[in-house]
């Protein structure tokens, strides 16, 4: 895989190593959005079929990306929306507690914390500990050992959003399946840059916002719901999700039947004529590149930076349990990370601070120069 910066509109003097915060738009995605806005100039050209055709394509493309059937995909406005649809339809008779990890993304934590409170379940939060050596392996072991026959649901990000620690989704999914626990994954910080296989990992629900590694616009996303959710109650009752929605002359022939699969969980107005075509374009580009190639490119790109940080004695997750496209490192001493990031921004270098870690998250628009400039700045600042 070669540098793909020409497909984006990032200024040459900007060193944007912050895709985990928000991705830049591809030129093709931006063009799809402009075309979508222009369609509204003449609504007479918008047919009844247009309310469904692009949504069908979007569900197909996302299904291809995560290895599932298209009918099990829903279009959502946000991760929290997708999670709520899942949590509202979990069997309450199985198990006494839920599991998540320490410092999980707030939307995930708030959703499961409230669910536990309302349904009188215990929430177990698995901490990775303060050790750096072998931390990822031990953290995954703690998670697996905590999942028992008393577990109702496990809700976890595909990687830790602060430092890129890899969670063994395949092992966790198998363990959940063995004990009949529901496995919910927030894939927002890896899907599109790291392989995702909901079938192979026994994932019951996968929710993803589009605006990070799926390179899409804000306020749209996609979710996979396994067949066990096909008879659930959705957050809202959109007419678009009913079985007779495509017959505009018969809409008041009310029906209790929904679209097949997970169609009932899509947001109202999911045929959004601006965001939906943009999201299609971004996923199609990712499929064209291949997710493995993206991960490999990021790995080669950051290799000199990792060597540099190790020589400086910087604390970070070990290689086998750290993603290439997103990782955090912790500085020793009394260095104020917020001040450090502000200093980097003065040099037009953009990264994030999450917790006490500095988070670097590159993509195919980054090149060797971006990494060299960051290393030079860190050398001078530190």
C-alpha cells in the first residue's frame, strides 16, 4: 500500500496524526455530500425508490466489511443509539452481572451502567492494572476469567480507545457463547482500520460511528445485530422500517410487520440524501484499499516512532497487544501532557491526550515526514 494523501484535502504543512479523534473527509466523500445537497434543489427528481435504494447499498457495504448478512445491519445516528437498541432487548433472566473494562468510552459506560441500575444487575469493571509489562495479555485473561454462567452481557470496545490495547475479541466471543452471555462490541475505534469479523468472533452486536476509521461524516453510523435480536422492540417506530414502507399509496394500511432482520433498528430518516451516499463512498474506498493493508501501512509508518519512544524509556503497551493505527504512550517525570500537546500544535502536529496517555492515530494520508516531525518535536520538547 502506498501513500494515499492525494485522495484527501489535508494541507501539506499539517501533520495530522489524530484519526482517532476525527478522520478527514476523502475528496470523493465530500463530493458525494455536495451532490446530495444539490439534489434538494429539485425535489421532483427524488423518487420514492430513493428513500430505500442507497440505504440498501450502505447496509450491503458495511456487511461486506464486517462479515455478516446485509439484512442484519441497521443504520444508526450514533454509537449510543445503537447500544440502546441492543440493551433494550437483552434477556434479563440470564445472569446477574454485566462486564465492561476500566476507562471505557463514556457512551458505553453510561449505557451499561444505567441498564444495570434499572435491571438490578451488578456491573463488573475489569481493570488492566498499572503494570506495563505483559499488561495486554493479563488484561485479556482477567476479562475471560470473569465471564461465567452468571454473566448477562459483556460490553467492550474492540480496542481500548485511550491507548490502543487489543482485546481478544475471538476468545471473548467464544467464552460469551459458551456461557450464553450477550457480546456487544463498540467498533468505532478500529472498524475500517483493523479486521472485524462479527461471525468469526461470535459478536452479537457491533456498533460503529462513521466519523473516525470508517472515514465517513458525523451523525451517522452502522450496527450489526445478530438474529437473536430480530424480534426486538426498537428505540423508535419509523415508518421507513415497516414492511409496507415502499408502497407510498398504502402507508396507512398499518402493519405490525417490520423490514426483515435488523431493519427495525435503523434510525428514522435513514435515507438521508446527504450522509448516506457519503458513508457509502467512504466504505467503498476502505474495501478497495483492504483493511489489512491499512493496518500494515500504519505499522510500517510508526515503526521508527516506536523505536524512538522505547529508547526514551516511554511507557506503552507491548507490540503483540497494541494496534498499529492507534496507540498511546505515557511520559515519565512531571511533564504536563496538555502543555506538550499544545506545543505540538504550535508546530502543526496534531495528536490527542486521553487520560494520562498521548494518543497517536495515523492513516494512509500520513507519511514518513509526519513521523519524523513528531519525533523531532518530542526530542526538543522533552
